[in-house]
């Protein structure tokens, strides 16, 4: 087992538990132990700053009942503007916040509880549930997600009623949110669906139980029989160790390596289960484990598009005169926030990369840092087209200046005096410096030129 030195460990920690280490934090990396750096990440993430750009629910019925085509058009335009605004607002928060562990974990739960809704207020509610509980308790979060209008709507539990149960939420609750496929039967899906009958939301976007729609009959689930409701079903799922293992496996693939190590996953599951699903002890266990810092687990994971954009924004203090460009980046790279491909979320890993997306990934950083022009071409997801404005209408419409302002003075000013070019490259890139990277380092005559070349390498795509 080959280990890496302390400063490299802390850079690795920040690349996985956050969105990367800035040069302004480099002195901390040099003078802290790993345990101190982990504690600092948690301390910085104590504050919960919810997204609050959407003030309230759009009154669908008032808009649509009038029957005026212009009124309906205005409604859908407002709806799209809210969706776009929410997306950009979250990316900006991730890019600027000191609570990067909380936001990084919010991004994980955003994909774990993948959900699509055309109602931006519902989307904001759900996102804030993820953020509030991101490093808190999984059971608390699961219950709140199960009662969130966005999820109740997306998985059709609003239509789940006695005598006509809808199984969508019950199935995904087990397959994707808790114990995982192979650990339940089709009959248990049916019984679970009956337990969630009557769960819904009102016009104000508040969770309600509707007793007249709830099935009060006996249900048999995971070997137990009773007049169960939804909360009892969730308790029984969490009582199964398989749930702790399922969550731990996904977290391992998100934080450590795309290929799970069974012994490490089992150890994580023990911590999660024994803490009654508190997430903080599990994360601290991972971040302070020697195996987290093995060379085989460093610089080996492809950054998700949003992580890629956010880490670049943070590293270079990028400001966007036209924030819509960030949504064009997301769409072109295959990860538009709030629009997962399906209820299973984005598959991640090598799925992020194809010949087209890699070309854009290589070009985007240098374009952003130089205020250049970039063409976005490709075929939009039909479902995305209904929601996302100003993207992929035509080549002419999107071949525009990115209109960005990286703060080079701040970036260069934060690099400690006498820092070698090799050290700068090690901070910019997560993988070990190979010969082609060292060629860039050795031939560069100034730091800015070198950095732009480094962010244009395939190595910059890895964390």
C-alpha cells in the first residue's frame, strides 16, 4: 500500500470533500494534520444557507384557468425563468461558499434522490431539504424527501390511494433510495405502496395526509404484519443493514473510487448503521482512513460537469457577465442541475466522457480564462428543451463570447512567494505529474500561460 505525503493528502481531501483547494488555503495545507483539515471542513460547513431565490409557488390555476393564450405564454416564460435562475443561483453558491463540504454533499443527495419538476419552488424546497440534512441524519432527510411535493409529484404518490395504489414511489424508495434491488419482492412493493396511500400535498405546497384515501388494512412487509403507514415502512427499511450498505456503496463511489472495495464499504456501513444513520460520523471515518489516501484512490475520478465548472470558478474566482453560459456548459457536458436523465440520476464515472464532451471539457477552461468564444452544437434532450432557454437554438445563437472575468490578480497574488512551478502544477492538477505535464511546466515562461495550458490538459478533468 503506497501512501502520499501530508500536503498531497489535504489537497486530495479538498478535491473529494469539496471542490478543490485554493492557493489562499495552501498554508493551511502545509501546516495542518489531516484530522485538523477534516475538522476545519466540517466547521466551515456548520452554516446552512438555503437557496431562497424563488419567493413562492406560481399559482398555476389562476394563470391557466383564464384560458388566454398570452397569459399561458407568460406563465410558462416565468416558469422557465425561475428554473434557470434556480440553477444559476446554486452554481454560484457552490462556487462562492466556504461551506463546500455541505454543498458537495448536497450535490450527492441531489443525485441520490433524483427528481424532476417544472415547479421551481418545489425544486428549491427539495434542494434545501438535501442541504439542511446533507451532513446530518439520513432518516430525517429520507422522511422529509418522502413528504416533499417535488418527489410526491414526480413519483406519482399524489395519485396513490386505497383501491387504486400507485407503486412508483414505493418501488423507487426501495430500489434507489434505501435497500437496493434484490433485497425486496414485488409483493413488498405492493404492500409498501398501500402504506403510502393518502400521502400528498396541497395547493400551498405543503405535505398533507388524506385519511379518506389511506388504506387502513393489514399489510405484510419484510416479515412483519400490521396496519402500517409510510413512516413505519421507512423505519423497517432502515432497520435492514442492507440500506446502510447501499448508501455506503454509493458514497464510496462518489468520494473514493468508482470500483468499491467490499471491506471498506462494509466498514462504512457499520459506522452508518451503528450511528443510527448519522452522516457526519461516516464521512469523518472515510476522510480519516488511510485507504482514502492510497495512491490508487487519488487523481482517478472524472469530475462531474458541475464539479468541473464549480472547481474552475472557485480556483480562478470567475464571474460571469452572462450567467446563462453556465447552463450552456452544463447542457453540453451532460449534467443540467434539477434535470436528471431519470429517477436513477446521472450514472457518473466514465459515462461523463465521450469524444464530444471531452473536446468541450478541454476547451472550456482556456476559453473562460481568456474570455474567448466557444461554439455549442449538439442535439438537446427533448425534455430539457421545454425548460432550458437560450441553449442550442442554432449554432449562430450560441457561438458567442463567454463573457467571463477571472480574477487573475487575486489568483496570482495568493500564490505564496517562491512557490515552484511544479508545486503550482500539483495544486492545479490532482493526478501525479506525468511527462507531458512536466513538459508544459518546464517550457513555460510565465505562470499565467502555464496555468492556462495546465487546465487545458486531460489531467485537469480528474479529481
